[in-house]
């Protein structure tokens, strides 16, 4: 019998700030959602709800916010239930994260600026390093320590 595989990798931006809650047993659960742009289609995205548990959730809560770019690895989980108001069957699919990689810094959030606009740099001038002491002697490979 073959094994089953349930793995998903998504890269996108948080659509809202993460929300934290705690189970009755004290485990931390952090929920957030990400928008993943559809390749080749302007202004179109798919939206995914993501749950991160315990330490991973605490890190997401501490460092991420709306607009931050992330790479989420995890598995899909489907829930089904009967709607109390209508009696109809309902279901949802959510990603349970096993790893979340932060892809930008807190100041790299998406803004309303055009992509060609860049933040103005400070008045500090950076000096280029120029190496002038280079000779044409061949390199002795036995001197390399690895």
C-alpha cells in the first residue's frame, strides 16, 4: 500500500494581523491569512487561512503583521459541519503550518507607492571599497585550508 502525501507550500502576503488564542489545555494557536498572487493574472489572488501552533505561532505573532511576505509550508486540513441557521452542509480548508519563513523585514510592507518609487536614502554617503594591492602571482592551492 502506498503512503499518502499532504503537503503545501505557499508564498504570499498577510492580509491581516495574526490573531492568537489558547486552547483549554494551554496550547497557543495563531491564525492569519495570506494572499497568493496568481501567476500571469493582474490583480487576482487566492486567499488562504493559516494556523500555526505553539512556538511557531508565537514567532508569527511576535514578528509578522499585515502586508508582510512569508513562505508557508504545511498541510491542508478540511473541516465539515452543519450550518446551525440554514441546516446546510458547510466545509472549509485551512493550512496548518509546519514552517513559516519571513521573507522581508518589518519596513518592507506593501504600500500604495508605485513599484518604481524607492524610499529616499539618508544624507549619509557610502564609500565604495577599492582594493589596490592585487598582484598577478598565481594562487598556491596548498595554502587554502579546506
